[in-house]
């Protein structure tokens, strides 16, 4: 039974969870990205592929860079906070692009030498460098973060996911997903995979910085698989308390990027919840299987406001296919979901085509050209398997891209994913 309602602090995290649940050898493996990657591969946990390892100057001098693919990432095995990571694209065998600038073989070799000297290691001791496959960021996240690779941090305790957040790189974080460097952290409801709140430089925010996109309501793709591979990675790592970083590749889907033995605590601000309270709820429970642990986390830690959302079918895109009914038949059209409009509106031509009887009552509608009085109709349309009966206004929309808009009056029970573009449905 949970007794603590205060946020989990660093000292409590270390003494109550890291020390008792994370053995020294397991922590040493987690601190070494190369060892972690090899362990994940051994246990068939999806992760970016390992391309090359550099343990000595001879390894660097003898490496054939002409055989490298167009995209790859250079990492220190024992780096921390994103230091020493070089993301390379457009590689032609002798040079490529990194952080908006050209990078050559000589420059990559110099960076590897620095890694081998321990420039980025946790303890400043000599290190190992390696190359891995570069993630192709999923289209959903490319619309939210203009640069860098967004990831999902999931706290797993004894096989149970207890808290999660989406970390979006920003201009201030220079493409890194680390919150202390200026990335945005969005809390995620564990049952649905839908974002709820967000923290930016330690403060709660309602919009993604520099945009008009709300932080609440973003649906994480393949959420069930994200939870499954996070739990699998924690199991493979032998850590009882772990932070698992998952990325979503456009082609391969969810991949485990890193395993953390000492995950940070700002995830609590992003979720508006105490991590300690959640951990205490499961501390004495028996977890017989990975599947049981995942279902337990989803049921125990679902956000109340999202408890009635029956999964992703009720998450709308900005543009939806809807079927409009009338005495003369039915027609499927693309409709814009517009939370800024109160009432649903449709094109006069659609009213005539389907023989929909006018309601004869006029309503005042606010539009880009000012307030207008418009006629209305009693309308029935079907969206995401749900029939909606409403009073809609109508006017000439032949000059508009969509013959119909769905106003917020008819969006009860739905969530809107603001990241979808109209072309996604065409």
C-alpha cells in the first residue's frame, strides 16, 4: 500500500530503489552502452544494429570507411548525458554531414581518439568507441521535433512499467533528447500511450515550444510494443529498477536505444505524479510474467481523465474520412477536425447532392471574414465507427480545401492528434 505522496527525491531513489534492486554488476553493464547493446542483441530485444567497434588506435587506422552505409552514429561506450555522440548522414565513403556541417574521415578518427582517451567517459578512464545504425525517425515524431531523435523514457520496476514520458529535442537542446539540455518531456498515460502534460526547463508548459501544437493528446505509435520491449530490456539487463529509452524507427518500429541504472526524476513533473507513490504500490506484489507486469502497470497507473478512452480508435487526426447520410444516399468525404470551431459545417453542394432537408433555423457563426448568419440542417454522419447526430451550418465551401469541418460540439469522447497532416489520409 502506497503511503508517500511526495515526489521521489534523489536520495530516496538511491537508497530505496537503486541500491536494493540494482546489483553492482548489472549497473556496470548498464553504464556501458556497448555491453548493453550486445546483451540486448543476445536476448533478441530490438535495438539499432552494431556496425563496428574501436578498442585501439590500430582498429581506427585499419578501418575501411568506404564500406560504411550512408547513415550511422558514433558513440562512446561509457559516455553520459549525450556527450561524444556524432550522428552522420550522407556518407559517401570519405565524408558526410553532421550537425549541419561537413565531416571527414580524419575528423571522425580524431573524435574516436578522444573517446578512446576517455574524454566523455563516466570516470575519465580510457573508453571504447563503436558505430551503430542510425534511426530513421518515425513520421509522427518528425512533425513534432525538427531535429534530433525523440525517444520514450519508461521507468520499469521489477517488470512493471510505472511511468513514461516522450522526450522531444528542441533548438535549445541542439537535437539531444536530454531534459537538462533543454529537451521537452511529455508525460504519457500508460494505458493508452497518449501524452498528458509536459515539462520544459523544469516548468509545466501547454504547447510544444515554438509551435501552436498542444502537448496533450499525442498518440505514441505501437504503444503495446513499446511497453513490451521496455519490459524485455529491463529483464535482459538484470536491473530491478531501470529507465529504458525507446526510439521508434520509421521502418523497424520500436527499438531500445539505452538502458539506465539511475534514471532522472523530472519524469514526475511531466506526469504530474509521484514516482515514489507508484513504486510503493507494486513493491510487495508478485509479478509472475512480463505480460502480467505490463497489464498491471497499465491498470494501476492509467490517468483518470483517459480511463474512458477505448484505445486508439477514438484518437482523431486533423483530417478524417467521414460518411455523411441524406435522403438521397450517403457520401464519404475528407473533413477537417477543427477544435477552434464550435459547430460542424458543410458545403451547400453536399446538402443538395444528398437531399438533406434544411433546418430553417439560422445560427451566428464566427469565421475568418467575421460573424455571419448561416442556415442549418439536421445532420447524421459517421466517424471512426460512431454515428453522430447534430445540427450543422452550411454555406458555399467550393473555395475551401475540405467540404466539411467537424466542430468541437461533435467531438465529445474523442481525442485529437495534432501531428497528422491532411496528406496522411490521401
